[in-house]
C-alpha cells in the first residue's frame, strides 16, 4: 500500500470517533453487510461517519491491508478496529457493542 493511501486511511480513522469503511453511504448502503452495520449503529443512536470504498479503489484495497481484515465493511471506534458485519452483529446481540461504544465515547 502506498504511503498516501495509508495516510488517508489513518487520517479518516483518527478524525472520526466512529468510522465505517463500507460499500455505499449510511444513507444508501450498497450491500447487505454494510446495511447491517448502518442499521446496528443507527439503532444504538451512535453518530458515525462513513467512507464509500466503491468510490476509491486504493482505499478499498488498502483498508484490507491496513486492518489485516479481508472483508468490508470495517468499523473503527476511537482508532481501534472493531471488526466487520458479523462481529458487530455478535457484539450487538450480546450487548457488548453498546457498552463498548458508550465507554469509549465517554472517555
């Protein structure tokens, strides 16, 4: 991955408390997995920002290397990689996602 791409990803993650790299936008997700993440975060009342990886091939491929995670969407909370759709669904169902987000955003 080029430094320019890595720096752009890093800046997006650092400048947004909750950052989602996804296909589409939070208003118009372009895949079911991205939609799952948007619905979960919306149901928790969490403010979050998104980056549409379909709009930038370098970011789309670079984020996978950056996180060492092969799939999209990818969710970051206060700079920490949380996971993708399946992990967020598990955390949401167990109640740990709401708790983690509340703690992180309060600090």
